[in-house]
């Protein structure tokens, strides 16, 4: 349970949701603030403009009509022409739905006040400028500042004022709406974020589940979803490719160890059996020596198998370096033939070298010697008794071809391709026991490949088998 | 008891042969399935031990061919591969048992005894006729609780007779089962061994167990 919570808290899903919601909320607040500031500025500018327009209108009317305002008394009876002016002023005031404060004065006294300030004994401060816009504070009128526009002419001063709190009220209303809406938005964005992230991340759950299931035993399985064209599909495809690569190397290792075990099992069977029987009951001294000799042979055989396996493994993993140097082909082959001749004695076979050109070639003499020894060894092993193994060379221009030929049972065509396969001996279709040769030939192939050469096998129905290696001269 | 060992790895065949001979079995060897098949058709074996991976004819093919010819000799397969499929293939082809190389020789002999027992419908490794008892594992023969020392050949002949007690066994059959195929069946060597056996088993006892059936062979009965 705790782990579940922990993994939930650290899940990308939660992170994405939180990020998404935070961003959403941040943008919402930012937008709110921008709108607030903008509206604040606009209403202020509008207010100033309105106040000015209104003041101007009043001043113009008052100025244009040259009648005596000094004697004006509110509530008095006027001449008809004056009444018209007052109607205009009145009109200006009445249609001022916003309830502005208006005060008209000449230098001596206030000659007009709107109703809303009639009862309040206050006077707006006088400014010297012809036109002034300023904030004015008076508790009697408003807790907030009052925006005042004052216009002066020679005779009159017109003051139009408006409490800022009314603008603030609008803006505050806007702010309140935002504050109220914000949590709703936050919840919506959280849910939305969770939905979107879970939808996109749900597929990752598939990867997690599948990768949990995949072990060394079921590497042929694939993570589903490679068909999606997005990053997810690409990730799945890359992971599947990785699984394939892992499978290839696991298969290689498995096959390698299986084949290693198989190679070693025959000598081990012999060692175990012979020793068990020798220990079961007393034997003659000759018999013990015989068993020890045989055990020794098997031990050597196992060492050879292990060496071969080691060589192949190293070569497969590109750990073998070749040191090419120039040698004289003829004398090089002659010395190998001299050394290998002895192996034919048991079956009364001879090793003959045909004409090999005395040309200089560049190769790794140690490795090629190992390859040729393996091939000659095989030729003796599979050659008929009392026949000869022939070594021949051919100059192919850029390449040199070395051929090893023996007389004996032919290798079936379908098997020729397989004999160089290091795992051939473990192959189910195998009926021909090659006695460690499978590895020997794999070693040959590895060595020739290192030299960028090729190995060929010809085994026709004429009881002749020829293995050739073609190597570049340098 | 005569056993055919079919194995292409000469040394493996050789130690199996030596080991089984120490257990008083007569062993022939063949180096591939085809050779093994020819021998199995020609000679009469009590048991066949065969490798699976062999040139010319595999062990599995060998078993199939043998069974096709209605030869029901128990067959024990030796395999290098420890896979279920191989075991299943081997047993399904008609083999009776299998053993994975490298095996403990004692296990091989135990399985050989078990297969021979099963063939005869027996449950233990003791053969007896009246008070004559043969322990097939310890290779000990007693009569009236007195141990009788036998040579391997005498033991083999007695074993064969006791395995087929109350049945008349011809000289030819005895020779076939207690000698490997290099033996010349024309001699009367069996009679010599039977006489030796009689002197060891029956001489000091009142009740005679080994009887001669004139011009046919021998029988062991109470």
C-alpha cells in the first residue's frame, strides 16, 4: 500500500497532471491580472475623459451664455432665456447617470452644486491651472479617492468629480469573479490533466507490464504497440529491437554453452566410465596403465576442445588480433607438412605437398598454421587407410589458394554447408559424428575470416574431398 | 545374459563392454546403427544398449528397425542430450529406457538388471530354485545358505538356466546367451561347464537340480 502511494506520488502521471494544472492556473491568473490592469487603466482613462468632456460641456454652456451667474440663486425664478441654460446644465447633470459631483463657482462663491453634494459642506481645492485632473480625498464623500476634473475660465471654475470607489467596485467584482472561478478552473484542469496524462501514459503501463514479464526464457515475445506513429510507437519499436539483440546474444551464449557441454560430454563419459570400472575391482598393472593412458588422451582431447571453444568465443567477440608478416609460402608449407606427417602413421597415410610457388605472402603464420593443422588432422581422420593427403597451391593473382585433399567417404552435399557451423554437432539432424571436428572447422573458418579469406569444400562422388582456403596475398 | 552395445565412440563401447563383462554379461559391440541392426537380426540378445547419435544409422532409427522386425529385446538408449524431446523421441521409437551421458556405470548396470527383470516379470534381483539362491547384484550363489564360488562362465550359465527355470534350454541357446559372437558353437564346452556346475551345486546335496535332457539340452527344476 505504502509502496503504491509512493510510486503514485513519484509517477509521471501525477507530475504531468500537476504541471499541467499549475500551468493552467498560472495562465488563468496571468490573464486575470492583465485584464484587471487593462480594465483599470481603461476605466481610469475613460473616467478622466468623461469628466473632462462633461466639464468642458458645462463650461462652454456657461461661458457662451453671457448672463450673470453671480446673482444666481438656486431655487430662484429666472428669465426664460436663463432657464434654458439651466435646463442645459440640469440636463447635463440629470443625464449624468453616473451621479458625478458637479460644482460650478466663480471666484467668489459657489454658484451651483449637484444634489449629491448639496448637503455636504465641502469645497474642492482650487488649482491654478486652467485644466487639472487630480485625486482628492474627503471622508464625507467617499472612503476612496475622488477623481476631480477642474476647468477654469476667466469667470468660472467647473469641477466635475467622481468617486473612484465606483470604478474599484467594478474591478473588484471582476477580481471576485476570478477568485471564485479559479478553484473551479483548478479542479477542471486537474481532472482534465489527469485524464489527458492517464490516457497518454496508460500505454506505458503496457510497456511496464510486458517488460516485467520478459525474462531470458521468453525473449521472442514483443512489446505491443509498435504500430503507433508517435514517440510511444518509436519507443516500443526501439525496445523490441533491443530485445531482439539481447535474444541474439543470449541464444548465442546458450548455444555456445550447450555445444561446449556436448563437446565435453563424450570425453567425460569415457573418463568417468573407465575410472569407475577401474576402481570397481582390482585390475592388473597393465590394465591400470592402459586406463591411465586412455584417460590422458581424453584429458588432452578436453583441453583441445576448451582451447577451441575459447578461440571461437574470442574470435566471435573480436578479441583476436592478427599479426600479418611476410613469409615464403613454399618453405612455410613445407615445414608444416614435415611436422604433420607423423599423424598419418597410425593409418599408414602419407602427406604430400605438390608444387607450391615460392612466393612471398603476408599472413599471420601462427593462426594459419593452426588452421592448416586442423584441416590436415581432419584429412587424416576421414581419409581412407593407406591413401595420401595432398596439399596443393594455386596462384590466383591477388589471392593464394591452398588445397588439402583426401580420399575417403564423401560428405553429403546437404551437410557441407553445416560442417563449419560451430553448433553443427549439437544439431538434431546430425548423424555423422565429427569427433571434435565441428569445432576444429569453426576455428579454421574464424581464422580465414580474420584474414578476409574464404573456405571452400568440394566433396564429389569420386571419393575425393578437397578443402581449400583462399587468402589475400597481403 | 548377452548384451549388444551399439556405440560409435570406440572407447565408450570398450569400457561398457569391460564393465558389463565384470558383471558376468557377454557383450558384443557394433560401431554404428547399421552394424548394430545387422547383429541384432542375426544373433539373439537379452538386451541392447545403443547410443543415439551415430553415423550411418542413428540409435532412434535402429530401435525403429528392430521393433519393425518384431524383436522385443529390451533397448536402453544412451543420449548426450538432456532434452525432453530427445527422451520422448527415444522412448516413443520403441526403446525401454534411456540414460544420459556421462552416466554412472552403476546406474547403467542397475538399469540393465531392471530391464532384464521386467522382461521376465520379476520384481527383485534374486533368482531361486528350491534352496539354491542367486543374488544378481552381489553375484553371490548359495545353496542351503552355504556360499558357492563360481567362475564367471559358470555363473553365466547358471544364471541363464535359473532365469528360465523349469524350461528346457538347448545347448545352442545356452551358447548363444553366454558367449559373444566370436565363439565357435561346434564344441562341447557347455557340457564341460555343466559338469563343473553340477559338482559345485548338486554333488553334496541329496536333491539334484540340474537335469540333462538327452540330445536336447538342460533344465533346472526342483
